[in-house]
């Protein structure tokens, strides 16, 4: 029996030791999920809707407990963790409306009536990363179940606790237990088994671009459906006419939120040259005042990084880069890293091109609008981005010019349950959230009905 030790990043202590799922157990779960799925898909839409609503209620009822679990396992500040749990409940509530709105079309054809149906895919494999474990699990589990699928969820081996809790709550809320399995273990073994499993019809993956590429290649063998939410190196464009206080303040969330371990982190900030000095002054103020420490303390704004290995990776990027200023971080136990601002730095510097996934931001001055768009787009990624300006026409021009999937004007917001989320280029394939997720977990079936009198 292999054991997974789940570590608390703020203390480096073992939070829990869990048994890894054996390959034969995964097989058995998929078989049971497949038969449970057929029954689930034949339930009335109202029944499925009620179960999803009940799951949302259970999550809300246990908000404080789950938030503590997530804060301790991820190192996420407790107030952010509360937001994540409330967001997970909102996701189930939103998709509770989906079963009764799985609308098809009637299409004019010769000789009869033609209609389409949205059918579930079957058993779907869900693979999630460690940075927002509950949030991302909810983005996948809720629409998949709502549309009549069964799910097998493989959370990151570093942060499996909230996924296990979510599954317990879903069953307590009335979900048939074989519709939702959680498997525990490394991606290199269990993740691959899930991707290769012949009964799994789709893989919905969130994680690194490197693993996403491998999953796309392996899924090709079975023409398996895939949704990929991958890495990013998103840009913020701060024009000289912007509200610089708001842009600098917003960066606290956009780059230092979740210790920068955020796929949408705006880790490249292009600042129009006349505003550069003032912006840097305001940013220094933000960094100086950022409260980094115990994730369970109410006042904490930034916690530790996820692991010792990841802290070394982030340090390696910073060691070879020009640091203009940095904030403070606790010393002693925990994988701490201070918020760090890099300047002056060239666009092609490794720290300005690659996803660091830590609280590190590169400041890059620019002169004019077209130059800023071109340089912001000069990346293999295309996940998110922000445009800070008081000129409305410019904000729309720039938004249309940027090759990224989730943009915000005068805001760092990237994600809402009701709107599509996903990346251009190597940041992903397909969209999650909003109505798009319903399409992502269903197949279109077309039926022609012969109405000719001689039929
Ligand atoms: P990762 O790719 O290392 O792992 C993600 C998940 O995939 C984990 O559950 C892991 O066990 C599993 N896995 C690893 N190798 C696998 C394989 N060969 N086959 C199948 N599964 C495998 O990513 P991570 O380090 O956990 O997360 C950080 C990355 O996730 C960053 O690149 C970040 O940008 C990305 N991310 C993207 C989004 C998004 O929505 N676009 C959101 C959050 C995180």
C-alpha cells in the first residue's frame, strides 16, 4: 500500500496521510461509474437539478470547515479560501439550472423533421492542479453531473483534501455514490491510467502546458474529448491616463494573490512610460504593506508557496533577474517567498517570458498602444489580461487586439461562474464555466424523423 503524505505548506507538517488508489480500484470505480451514469442520465431533469442544488446547500452549510481545510492544505489566506468555497457552491447552484435547459434545435429539412439532442458523454475523467483545488473541481464536477455524466476526479496529490470532502458532501446531499469517485495518486501513474482508460469518454484537465500536451497526445489514440486549461504569462497594460492607484492596488490580487500561484496572474505589467515612476512608487507602497504570513490569520493577504521544490523553482527565476524591490515574508518553517518586483528587465528575459507561478512581477515600459499590444501578444500563452485606461474606445481596441481568452478593463477579475473561461494558444483548448461548459460535457445527437405519407 502506498501512502500520500499531505503537507501543510505554512508549517511543513503532515496534515494527513492517505492511501493511494490502486490501479485495479480505479478500474472498478470506472465500471461502477459507467452503470450509475446510465441510470443518472435517465433521471428527470428536475431530479438532477434538485441534487445539484442540495450539493450547493451542503457546501454553504460547511463553508467555514472547508475553508479551513483548503487554507491549511494550499496555504491560501482564509478569507480567499472562504471566497473559494462560496464560489464552489455558486457553481453547483448555477449548473443546477442546466438539466432543465438542455435545449436542442429543430432544423428544416426535406421529407421530415430533424431535431438535435444534447447527450452526456458518459464517464468523464477530471484532473486538477494544486493551486485552487476546490474551485477547479467544482468547475468540472458541477456541469459534468448536471448534463448527465459520471465523474472520476483525480486531484493533485499535494492538495486532495477538499476534493474528498466535496465528494462526501455530494453523497450526503443525495448524489448516488458511484456517480462521483475521487482517486488519489501521482499523475505519472494514476493520471495516465485515467487518460488511457477506454471507458472514459473525455478528459477535462487543468494544469501545466507540458502535461496538457501529453494528455492531448494520449487522448488522440481513443479520439477522446479533451478540455485543457493550461498555463499563462498574462499581461496588464497600464496606460498613462489610467487610475494608477487602482492599477497598483489591483496588482496585489492579480500577481500576489494565492502567492502568484494563479494561472491568470498578470506577471508582465506593461506601463506607459510617462506613468512609470509614479506607478512604481504606488506599487512599492502596495508591496510594503502586503501582509504575508499565517494563512489562518484573518488579516493575511498572502500565504506561503505550495512546496519546498516549488519555492526553489521560483527562487531560481529571481536569482538571475534584476530585483527592484521586494516585500517581507516570515522566516522559519513554511515555504515562504516575498512579493518581488523585477525591473529593468528585457521582454526576452526568462523571468519575463516563462510562467513562474510565484509572487513575482516583471515591469516593462512602453511608448505607444500598438507597441504594447504587439509585445503583450509575443508569448506562447494567451490566458488572461488587463487593460488600465480612462479611454473607453482605446480599452475596446486593445481588448480586440490582445490574443487572450479572459480580459478585464480597469479590473483584474478573470473568472465569473456565468461567463466562459479559457485560453488562446498554448493556454488551453475549449472553455469552462458559463453556458460553454454545458457544450463541453455533451455530444450533439441529430435525429431525422421521416414524416412522408409513404414512410
Ligand atoms: P501539473 O500539470 O503538474 O499537474 C496537474 C494535474 O495533472 C495533477 O493532478 C497531476 O497529478 C496531474 N498529472 C501530472 N502529470 C500527469 C500525466 N502525465 N498524466 C495525467 N495527469 C498528470 O500542474 P500543477 O503543478 O498541479 O499546477 C500548476 C499549473 O496549472 C500551472 O501551469 C498553472 O498555470 C496551471 N493552471 C491552469 C489553470 C487554468 O484554468 N488555465 C488553472 C490553474 C492552474
